[in-house]
C-alpha cells in the first residue's frame, strides 16, 4: 500500500508540473494548492489523479477560503490571509491546571498555543482573536491568569 501511495504522489507531482500551480503544501495525505488556472483545468487534473487507483480519491474543496490542518486560509482580493483553524467538533479541554502533571506541561501548553497564534495569524486582528480564545480556554480549564 505504501508504494502505491508513493506512485500516486509521483503522478500527482507530474500533474502539478503540467498545470500552473502557484503554491503547494502536502502533509501525509492532505494536499493544499493554489492556482490561477480555470476551474475546468483544475477539475480535469483532479479527475485524472482520481482515476489512478479506485481506492484513492481526492476530495476537492474549491473556494475563496479553506482549512488545511489547523490553518484557515482565505483569499481576500488576491491576498492570502491566515489564522488558526479550530474544528467545530473540537472540545475546549486541555490538561486541567489542578491535575498532577509537572509544571512545565502547563507552561508548554500556553507557549505552544501562543506560538501557533503568532505563526498562523497574518493580521493583528486575527492574532488578538486567537489570544482571546486561548485565554478563555485556559480559564475554562482552571488556569490562573
């Protein structure tokens, strides 16, 4: 199965080279790309990739905004704006502050969340919204701020 996925990714890479792809990211089985090609050409490329093997199917999400892993990307008049993405089904739970974990675990939770907010937020407004979200999450889980 692993070699089949490798061959599939090779064919997808060739298709990408044949088409005008401006930006592409891949993580395991998730692929994100941007293109200025027409929707017809992009659909044709994805149809060819989907016909490679019956067990591998690409799900397309075409639009001006998309989530990729834990990143939300939006095209605003040709400018890509990014922020942290939270799945709708995600529960607001982290390790409770009153648990018996070593203290460095709690500082790492805060540090990791703030680092993600800084890296993913392309605007100050998006960063402040995420910072507010982090603060509420910490308060909800018993952290003393």
